C-alpha cells in the first residue's frame, strides 16, 4: 500500500485530501457518512470576527459542470468556532484548518490574534479571495501589495502553518504568489472560485440575489490546474490544489501539476462520499502504477521533469 | 419527526444506516399536465420517511446536471417499501426524470430534513397547498386521517389540468376544497379566499364552529407569496401553522449554507436556519418573509 | 415574426448570431450545412501579417463541458485572406469580419494598413486576447495602456467598425474596456478563452503540446456572462457576447446581460447546425414572449432595469 | 475517394445530402479484450463511405462529453445499408458507447475525410495495422480483394487477446501475418520485423519475388511510432505507401485547425494539412514525423 502521508511545511497529514472551506460546514453534517478524521484535514467554513448572516437567497445556481454560490461567509464568528466547533472537531480526531476572512487589515489582525489562543488548530488558511462579500474579500487577493500586507499581519500572530488562499480572478496569479511568499506564507492554496453569473430567462434577472457569485466545480478544473502548474514553477512553497476535483483521477492531475495536497469543495455537495472515494482511488492508482508514496508523483507534469 | 410530540419538534428522525440510497423506480407517469408521479422502492427509506421530509435525487452519474434535485416525499408506503414523488417539468433535471423507465435504479439522499409535527389523537387540521405544494401534504393528510382527525385540504392551482391528488385525498376521507386561478374548476381565484372564509368560521374557540373537533393547526406548502399570505391569515385568526419552505439547494445536507432562511425565535431574535436541515418545515410565526 | 436585425455602431446585421473567430475557418467548411449568408456575420479565423503555421499538436483537449485549444493562429496570412477568402465569402453573400493579431504594435499597424485596402470587409475585430501565442497575443489584452495603444494604431487605418476583443484573463475587464473605448473602439467583443490546462494521467504530461491552452465552451459561460454584464454597465459601446453559447437559451442570457449581438465558437465544432438552430430558437422565443425585436431584451438583467 | 484514380487522390467524396446523420445501432459487442464492434444502419452513409474515411460520433445529446469522437470506418456494407466501427475502451466516451444497446439511434457526422486510393485491376498490396489501426484496413482489404489483388496483411498487437479481424481477413482471401509483442501468438515482437522481411523479399522489381503480381503499394494505420517505422521501411525499400494518421480532433470538419500535420510536397515545401479534411490518409513520403 502506497504511503499517502504528506508534510506541508510542518502540517503533517495522514492523507493529502482535504475538505475545502465552505463546502463542509464544521464537519458535523458529514459524520453521518464517515468519521471526521478521514479527510487529510478539514478546512472549516470561512470565519469572520463577528457572526455573519451572509447574503440573501437564492445563493446557489447551477451551471454547466459547475455551480455558483454567493453564501457570503455566513458563520457564527471566530469565538464560537474556538469555543464550540474546534474542540468538537478535535474530539473527533480531525485535523482542523481555520479559514479566515476580513473586510480590513484590522479584521485580519483581530481574527488571527483570537485564533492564536485556540488550542488544537492545525493551520490557518487566509481567504484573500472570496468573491462574495463587498468590502475586502477578493479585493485583497487581486493586488500583490495588499495580499502581502494581509499575509504580514496574520503571520505576526500565527503559531501554526500559514496558508494563503489565492484568487483566480487575476491577470497574473504568480505575482500574488510571490508577494505572499515573501511575507512568510508557508503554504499556498488555490483556487478559490471564479467570479461568474447566471441569468434566469423567465424572470430576466440574475439567478442569485447578489447577482454575481463564485464559480466552482469541474468546469473550472482546467483553470485551476493551469494556475497550480504556474505557481508551482514560481514559488518554492507546498501547494494545496483545488478547483473541480470530484474523482481520484482529477486529484492525481493536480499532484502531477505540482500540488502537494488537494482539497475537495463542490464535490462534497454532489457526493457526500467524495473524499473517501478519492482517498481510496489515489491509493489504488499509486499501487497500480508502482509508486511508493504520493510524494513521488508531485510535479511530474512540470517542465523539466 | 416524533408523532408523540405535541408541538413542532425539530429533532431529526435519524435515518437508519446511510442516507445514500439506491432505489428502484417502479412507476413513472404523467398525472396532470407536465406533472409526473414516480414510485421508488427502497424499504429503509420507506420505513424512515416522515411527511414533510424530502430527498435529493441524483439525475445523472456524470456531471450533467451537476447538482442533485430536491423533491418532497409525496407518498410513503412502508408495507410496499416504497415512496412516491410528484414533480413538475421545470428544467433539464425534471425533463430527464420524465424519460426514466420503470426498472431503473435511482440514487438519492434521504430522507432529509424535518417533517411536519402534529398532536396525537383526534382533532381537526387544515392543509393548504399551492401548486406543487400539494405533493408533500398528501402523506401528511393520510397520517392525520389515520389518527381519525378531521382533515380539510385547500388546493390551489392555476387551472384544472394542473390539479392532482384530489381523488387520493377524497379516498383518505379528507374534505377537499379546490380553487383555480382561471376558474376552470372549484372556486375561481386564489385558494387563500376560500381558506380565509373557512378560518373565519372555524378559528378561535370551538364554540360556534361548523365542526365539533378543535382546530389544531394549519399546514401549508407552496410558492413563497402563497405561504406569506397563509402566514398572514394564520396570524389574523390566531392559528398555529407549519409551513414547508423551498430554497435553491446545494447539498441538501446542511453543509453549504446555500438554503438559509431567517427564522425569528419567540424573543424576536433572528437566526439563520437551513431549509434542508432545520427545515423544510418551520412554524409560521417564526418565518421572516422578505420583500 | 420578431425582428432580428441589429445595428452595432454602423455594423448592420440581419440577425445577431455570428460565428466566432477560429471555429469557423473562412466559412468554406460550413457550406455543406447552410449558406454562408445565414450567420449574422462570420468572424474569420485569426489573421497575422505573414502566414503562420501555428503550434504543434495535440492542439485540442476536452474538459468538463468545454475544451482547450492551442491552435496558435494557424492562418494563410492577411494577403491570402484579402486575395482569396474575403472575395469568396462576399460572393456567398456573407458579412465578413476580419480577426487580426500581432506580436507587436508594428504588426497590428501593418495588418490594418493592408486590410484598409480590402473591399467588402464589414468590420475588423482586434484580438488582443489570444492565449496561444508567445509574444503579443494575450499580453496586449491584459494591460489597459497596451490595449489602448493597439486600439489607437488600428483605428488609424480602420475604415469599418472597429471591434476590440477582450481577454477574460484579467483582474478587471472593465478597466480594459474603458481604455479601448477611449481610443475609439466602436464595438467590444468578449470573451476570448480562459487560460487553462489538461494533464494526461497516463503520460504524466500536459495533454497539449504547448502545455496550456484556451478554455471555451459551456464551462466558461458563467464567467462570460458576468463580464458582459459588468462591461455593459461600464462603457456605452455595443457588445458582442460570447463564451459557451450552444443554444438559443444561452444566447438569450447574453442579450439579457447586455449584449447587442452574440457569437458562437465551440458550439460550431460540436454541432455544425448550431448557428441556424440558435437563430431560429431566438426568433421563436421572442415571438412566444411577445417581443417585437431582439433589441427589446437587451440588458434586461442589468441593474436598474 | 475515386476507385478509378491510379494515384492517391485527395479529392473529396462529396457526401450526398447532409453529413449529419442519424443511424440505428443494430449490434454492439465485445470482439476482443476491451475492443468492441458496432454496426450502424444508415443507407446513405453506407453508400457513400469509402475505406479510410471516418465518422464523428456524438456520444451524448448533452454536454458530457462535449466533443464528438472520431472512429475509422471498419466495415462498409451498402447492401445492408450499414457500416461497422471497431473501438477500444479508452476513456469516458468509449465507455459510454460500450453500454449502448441495439435499437438506439446514434447521431454522427460522416463519412469524413479522404480514404485510401488504389490502382484498378489486379496486383499486389501490403497492409500493415498496429493495434486499433487494423480497423480501417478491414474494408480496404475487402475492396482490394474484390479487384482480385493479392493482399497480405500484417497485424501487430500487444498480445493475442487484443487481436481482431483475422478471421474476416482470412475469409476475404487475404494472407495474414500476425505478430504480438508478448509472443502470445504469431511472431514475437513488433510487426515491423516480419514486415521488413517481407519487403526485403518482395520489393523492387518483381523478378525474384515470391509472388508473381507486382507490389503496388503499402497501406498502414496505427500509432505514430509504428507509422514512422513503416514509413522508414517504405523509404528503404522504395515502396509507395499510404498512411492513415490520427490527431486529436475538435470539429472533424476542417474548421478548427485542431488536427494539423506537416505535409511536405515533392519540392520539399512544408504545408499545414488537416487530418480530418485533407487526410486522414496521406502519402508516406509526404508525412513529416516529429521527434
Ligand atoms: C425542499 C424542496 C422540495 C421540493 N419538492 C418538490 C416537489 O415535490 N415537486 C416538484 O415538482 N418540485 C419540488 N421542488 C422544486 C424542485 O426541486 C425543482 O423544480 C427542480 O429541482 C427543478 O429542476 P430542473 O433541473 O428541472 O430545473 P432547472 O431549472 O434546470 O434547475 C436548475 C437548478 O435550479 C434548482 N431549482 C430550480 N427550481 C428550483 C426550485 N423551485 N426550488 C429549488 N431549487 C430549484 C435546481 O435544483 C437546479 O439546481 C422542491 C424544492 C425543494 C427545495
Ligand atoms: C481519424 C481517427 C480515427 C480513429 N479511429 C479509431 C478506431 O477506429 N477505433 C478506435 O478505437 N479508436 C479510433 N480513434 C481514436 C478514438 O477517437 C479515441 O480512442 C476516442 O476518441 C477516445 O475517446 P474516449 O472518450 O473513450 O477517451 P478520452 O480519453 O475520454 O478522450 C478524451 C478526448 O481525447 C480525444 N482522444 C483521446 N484519444 C484519442 C486518440 N487516440 N486520437 C484522437 N483523439 C483522441 C477524444 O476524442 C476526446 O476528445 C480514431 C481517432 C482518429 C483521429
Ligand atoms: C458553497 C461554497 C462555499 C464556499 N465558501 C468558502 C469559504 O467560506 N471560504 C473559502 O476560502 N472558500 C470558500 N469556497 C471555495 C472553495 O473552498 C473552493 O476553493 C472552490 O469551491 C473551488 O473548489 P471546488 O471546485 O472543488 O468547489 C466555497 C465554495 C462553495 C462551493
Ligand atoms: C479552436 C478555436 C480557435 C480559436 N481561434 C481564435 C482566433 O483565431 N481568434 C480569436 O479572436 N479567437 C479565437 N478563438 C476564441 C473564440 O473565438 C471564442 O472567443 C471563444 O472560443 C469563446 O467562445 P465559445 O465558448 O463559444 O467557444 C478560438 C476558439 C477555439 C475553440
Ligand atoms: S442546501 Fe446546503 S445547507 Fe442546505
Ligand atoms: S478537427 Fe477541426 S480541423 Fe480537423
């Protein structure tokens, strides 16, 4: 049996398949299907300093081989996470990554300060790429200088590996990657959703109440793979690849493109067993192809290999 | 849903085993214009399902369409090991479903959500369904009738050719009042008109009521404007009501926060609740309607 | 019967459904299916000053609800177009739009100079957004200042309506739109392809010989719709919407988002009758919904409508 | 392809009516390990098809998979109004195809491309197929045999369980020489070895040949390295050959420039040509192999 263990800048995981933030709540809903310790790690629903109600509904639209969401970071606030969700998840044996968000540098500072006191947290993922909130959100992720500032601010309080989650809605994702790497990001995760839209022919209006939303699912896989492949050639940080992964085959493509681990988002919504099936499928494929470890296939599709 | 509880009880009926089920399609036929009924055999599902719960159907094994589709459970027959769904052609998912033939295995998640609640023993209940909202009221009507309650069902539809369920409700011993917007059958206009007339007569103390049993509550399902109107009536005539809501869903499991509605508790505090998880059935007085 | 005629800044068309550049050759191959005069206009295969061989194969990969291409502007050169393809297309009664490309401002100047002498051309579309060539190509389309320069250079020689084709691979497409509008663009077309990638698990290598390619097809429709909707709110130029249109329903969504006309790309590859089916479908829908003209539905999904 | 032309003639056999056809699937069965044969009835297609041409099959009416799939025509029976395709499970398209049942309508474009060319009257031809490349050679072999040519077919496969067509070729009166890479049947190793031995003996002047008729040409189809090797042999032994090439295709119609190959004319000038339109059959000496 091939070894699925990975170590991303100190974040050591039993397997490299994580649950992507926002598609897995705080893990409770999936307990009906399999233990919370099964995913390599759980990236919890995006947190803000204060509880957030999110956007009006409809928040979900379907698109060809994908979906749009405009949840708008509905969450109980970082304190509730620290008090309730994190201890619960840890008691289940889960590896837990907090996904943090802010409308200002001060927000990011405050939320990371509060998280620095939390016990058991395995990593922090900074979402500088949420397309579904008006101020902040994606804004920070589309400018290298701002992205660097957020990284710096969070890094100050961060006692665990620091993951910066990149936005695909940029001209040059490698510029953002370099900027956050320079300020101490330990790991990069990509991609967040592409900004998209659906229109209802019957009502003649946008389907989503917020009009635009984040596109995810298999439709975006080619863009995600390209960005992982580009960033892997640019910075020397481990990458968590995501965007359209719904099968072990998809996941393997991300490893070949240079990812050190992957995350499953929309796939959890359409198939609650998506993560265990991918873990099993990767393991089987590695055995079949004669690889000893998942790390052996990392980056094989990069130039020079 | 606990049949013994005397109030709406949001404790989840925990499904036995996995929520992912493979059911056998045994019937799939048009029962009204563009409206189909599907019978699915899966004994665990039939045993666990409660009126008001729903399932998420997987339309294809591939990526098209990408998301599962939610449908209320429109019939529960544990003895036959089957449930029924009634669905209207809406887009590509339902169009594909209409072409399915008996003998096909259908993958679904369910039963999901919390169903309707009722008091045990006899009494009197009013059900109000608008359009496809009639579907999830059918098993509820039967469950209430099996407790020997008097059940009056108000059915609203755009026109007669879109009406279904009348015969089934009649056979179960329900009083049925039909209204069609185009007047092609029953009362002409919105069904909320005859409903209001009924509530006027029957609400409040049981004294002076046209029926002897006490009116225990109202159950409604249908489009949001309809539910809002019903909710207003219940408020006016001081009747407790349970509404089954709809929202566009991502997961149906409570994980994505796609289907959130505003629910206010008795203190007036607003909470975000998931139609798929805390709902789809909510107390009328708790639902915050927008717009 | 609803009126399908549109007039985009002087480009008057019998119907608003065009063939997108690169998916229709110079029209000859579709003559087997229907007359070249049927599409609102034919955007011919991208031209360069000199004949271009294009990229090595494989040049095509399939993706979920879409495809990648890395053709690399294979074309016989602008002179052959003027001498052979344009007269032939005009003899068939087609409306013809030349799609022009360059690696430098000089290239753009030269190609527009040569085209200024051509008779019968209905419009020029400037591709500042091709992701499949190394120098120039997308490069010009990702920077407002460069995009403006190209527009200015071409405008000088352009005696027909000037269309600038925008790249979706940018942080802010409205900035590019404003920049080219300021330099005299008459019409905007969007979107070109999103930069993407596919990886072959068997070979462990990118599927495309050129590694990355342009993503098109229904998968990108939500991104294209969003961009059309954004640009329509930003500049006051007619927009040719494209990206994932394979049915009349898709096309209608683009009109609602603010497009004055649409173009079909990948749809021509998978269904040679795609354009006539869309023209008929739009007409039927307008009648059914009681609209007198296609122009009546333009922009209904925009804010304020 | 014009049967009367004495050289490779790239003039297109213009299909009667539309190239978009709906054919009826009448048979679909596994004929070797992971290799299936499909019979499709569409009289116009069967009447128009020439050996070496191909079709683009539509796998689904929806978006998944998005592109059509190209398959060489592996059997042409105008009397029955049918063609045959032989396909190997490769990915999701062929996997879906393998599940199709007889009676299903199949949408396709075809016949596409230019087929093989040959001289009229008797003579001698060599066919060489590697792997799935055998498929489009089957109708060619029969057409050549119907002109009373001597036909020798070299079949190469990884192992015996992947071999198909031998019986059909034998029945048509062809000489068959089999080679398998694992030695499970026929000669062990690449089929280019026995082919080379044969060419050594038979090429050049017909004097000293093992057969009386003159060797008029070689026809090959298979993976690119195989074609490259065959092309080298033909060069060495001065035999004119026609190669059927493969490239990933977008449209199959000549519109997208997805399937371009480099073809050099007699003056050595390199032109870009489309496998789907100017091909898939090209003269061996004109094909530029890369790498
Ligand atoms: C809890 C619940 C119970 C339901 N019960 C029934 C029922 O018993 N019978 C019935 O006919 N319909 C019911 N619906 C609505 C039904 O889910 C939609 O009509 C159906 O999903 C449309 O799918 P489609 O592919 O045909 O349409 P499309 O237009 O192609 O759907 C596109 C997307 O929008 C979503 N969608 C479209 N309309 C609705 C809607 N009204 N509500 C939620 N999502 C929608 C679909 O799920 C899909 O993701 C219910 C919805 C919910 C939320
Ligand atoms: C002119 C021509 C004739 C062919 N004839 C035959 C035949 O007679 N029998 C047969 O088994 N196969 C033949 N092929 C190859 C066949 O088209 C592919 O095996 C098939 O498309 C794979 O589809 P899939 O969905 O199963 O695989 P996937 O891997 O899912 O295919 C993904 C994409 O890659 C393309 N693709 C994959 N492999 C090839 C390939 N080798 N060549 C071209 N495109 C490919 C597909 O068309 C599709 O767009 C032919 C190819 C060409 C170009
Ligand atoms: C419903 C939904 C909610 C999401 N919420 C968040 C979030 O709170 N924080 C975040 O960083 N990303 C969020 N995302 C983005 C995903 O984590 C992921 O980056 C993206 O969906 C791409 O992966 P996928 O194609 O596998 O879904 C959300 C995605 C979806 C579909
Ligand atoms: C095979 C192919 C070749 C293309 N070549 C060109 C080109 O030469 N010039 C250009 O401006 N766009 C080119 N495009 C982009 C299309 O014109 C169009 O902008 C894009 O494909 C999005 O539309 P679609 O989703 O309908 O295909 C090409 C697209 C494809 C698929
Ligand atoms: S649909 Fe995902 S939380 Fe309700
Ligand atoms: S596949 Fe499109 S030109 Fe050959």
